[in-house]
């Protein structure tokens, strides 16, 4: 049995097809104006899920980037201060060798002692170094000054490390304690104790005591060198983590762009095609809808 097609059916089909063409045109026009193919979750539910995941990971990496910058600044500053301590020790070594070799009048030894005393005070200043208002060498007690000039040789710093997180399961200590740099109060090569011993040996012209203090100073210098190597190794690892995070951010951004952003060339082409289809449907519709009862009576 043949289906009877009525003008009402034709009009309904026409309006439905015109509206479909217009909706498709509106969607592509929206994509062109926003530059995105994901403007609401219903546009692509699966793509929206991936997009949210990428955004979450990028947000976490943003915090990790801040941690990297903080760690790089901390380690760089620490290495700079350790370099200053290294120079102090080397200068005292030179002075000790000068005092041990040859015949020096007491006035010359006293002059050397005065310089060593100044270096001692500078070492105290280095031990009390701060960065952003926090003491560098007092472990987790960054709000407490670790040393005072009168009793530094008998003072110990907090020995706990300050860890910074760079990824899930990846944490690195970014601080060095004063005990590691200057020695604990019980160490025979405690830098503050050694400097005091050198001053006393110079004041009394005691070559034996000066030689013993000089050996202890060399021991502390070797330990300081190891500490600087550790700081350098940590700094290199943080740099590698920074490079990895930058690569990861680039990859995540690219994936998110592929998921969210519209291909403008393709969208423009489809828009032009759908616009032509829409105009054609309007033209065809004008011929269909203009039929009236008068046209049939003719």
C-alpha cells in the first residue's frame, strides 16, 4: 500500500531538516568563535573525561614547578655560602702554614691571630645565614638562630632534613645542617673549635698545638668538600626533574589541545559546506512552503 504524502508531512520534514542544518551550522559557528570543540560536556563526554584528567595533572605539575624553583634557589644559595666557608678555611690553612714555617716573631703571630679571629666571626655569620627569613643550616628549626659567637663550638644544630616533593613518591632534601658543614660539638674537627685552637696556639706560640689544629682544619675541609659535592648532586637531580616536568607539561598541553581545541581549517571547511547545505534547504523550503490552497484551486 503506497504511503500518502501530505503537505503537512512535507512541511514537518522540511522544518526538521532545516533545523538540523541550522543546529549543525550553529555548532560549527560556536567552535569557530571559541576555537574549541569542547564547549560543554555533552559535546564529547569521553573527551571531557580526558580533558579533566589532563588539567588535573597540569595543575599538580604547576605546584611541582614551584617546588623545583624553590629547591633550585635553596640549593644554589647553600652552595654559595659553602663556597664562602671553603674560602675561609683555605685562607686559615694558608695562615697556619705561614705560622708553622720559618721563624715568626710574636708580633707576626699576633697579626695572624687577629685575622683568624675575624674569619671566626665571619664563619659564625655564615652559620647563621638566612634565606627569605629562614636560617639555612638549622634543619627544620628554620626560625631559630643556630650559633652565637661566644659558644658556637659547643652548639649543635637540628639534624633533620627538609624534604621537597617533586612528583608522586619523589622527594629530595634541600637543606644541609650546620653539623654537616661546621661539625658537631663532639667532633674534634669542629670548625669553630679549630679556629679558637689556632688563635690560642698563635697567642702562645705553641707550634705543636698549631700543627694539631691545622690537621683538624684539613679534616674539616675534606668533609666540607664532600658536603659541597652532595649539594651539587642534589642540584643536578633537581635540574633533571625540572627538565622532565617541562617535557611532561608540553606533552600534556599537546594532548589537551588535541582533545579540546578545534581544527580551524577543517572546521571552516565544514562550516562552508554546511552553510551551503543550509542555504539550499532554505531555497528548497521556500518553494515548498509557498504552496497555498489558492495554488491547488488553480
